[in-house]
């Protein structure tokens, strides 16, 4: 069945116990673009990323990747599909007992049958792309937070995937490291003809490089459009989030019973 994106979320519902995370969620992610998934805390941004990566399965609906329904794939088929994706975890998730070189080489050793020279050259090219070829012999403990994130990015693109998923790539980074990561994400997306999907709380930084923004809230897509269109939106929920307004339709309090009903020893 033809679809309108490289990733298609169709009528997806997902729950955690009695709590609704998504209810009939629909969105499409276009090939070759940078798409930012944004929204208030607790709206399921990372959950959506995990659904796309196949770590979670929807309770209803379909997650289509390359026009394949992830839930219908067996383990071998899913692993084959995942080989076409790279993931940059929020923590970086470097192997602490392996050097920078060996961290980037790890997926290549596991999944590709390269000669020693081919592997060496591939790793150096990826480290060069993130500006850390000279750091290849360092250990993760010797890296700054920004450098570690860049090594993790080199590892994520080592197998030259078609899609890369970023979980909070700018979290905890200083302004210089953040600017470097922005440039790298945009540059690699263009040079390698990637489809990039990033979850971020950093509105300005994500919107500066994103082609599209998917804004989540209330278990659904509140809006999907270009950053410029969302900046100009008059929708109250979109306006409140994009402009960081404390008061508005998005509630401060997590849903709960009235306070007086839960306080003990209070007269009715």
C-alpha cells in the first residue's frame, strides 16, 4: 500500500496501564527531511521514537517503516530493518571500556564483513565528519559531554543508515556544543541524504534546523507544519508551547482528584 512518508503512524493508540499516551495518533515523516517531535513533558515524545524504532508495539494501529508494519515483522526481519536506522541516545551510551575508535567500529564489526583496512578507513571518515579523528585513541572518560555526543553520532552513522533517530540531542550541552551538534545534524542529513527524526525540548535549537515539527499533546498531534508556520500559529496550545507561555490551555497540574477530596482529617 502506498503511503505518504518514509515513516507513517496510522491510528496508533498506546497506553501505560490506565493512562492514555496516544489515541488514534496519525502523522507522516517525509524522506530526506529533518522532523522534530516536540511537546510538553509527558506527551509521549520518546515513546513515539521507541514505537518508530520497534522497541515498543502499539496497542492499536500501525507503525509503518519503509511501508512495512513493524508489529508484523519477525525478529530477523525487524533486525534487518533496524540496520537501516541509526540511533543517538540522550546519554550517548558509549561503551566505557572501549576507545573512541572501537566505539565507532563496534556496529561495523558486529554487522558488516569489512576488511581491516576498510573498517579502519570507515571509522576514520566518520570521526572526521564529526571533527574528532584526532581523538580516536581517547577513552570515553577523557571526553567532554559534547565530544561524547559527537562520538555517539559518528557511531550512529557508521553503517550509513537511511534514517537516524535522535533522543534529546541538545540536552545538557553548552551553547557552543549545541551549535556544533546543530551543524552536524543538518550537515550529515544533507550529505548522507538521511531522514532525521529528533525529539527535543529545545524549541529554538530544534526549529532552527527542522523542516517539519510534529507537536504532540492530549494524546494526539496538535499540529504538524514548518517551524515558521507554528511560530505564527494562533492555535492556543501551539502558541503557548512554541512561545513558552506559563499560562494557557496546556495545564500545569497532572490530572488528579480535587485537593479537598484527598486531604486527610479535613471537614467536608
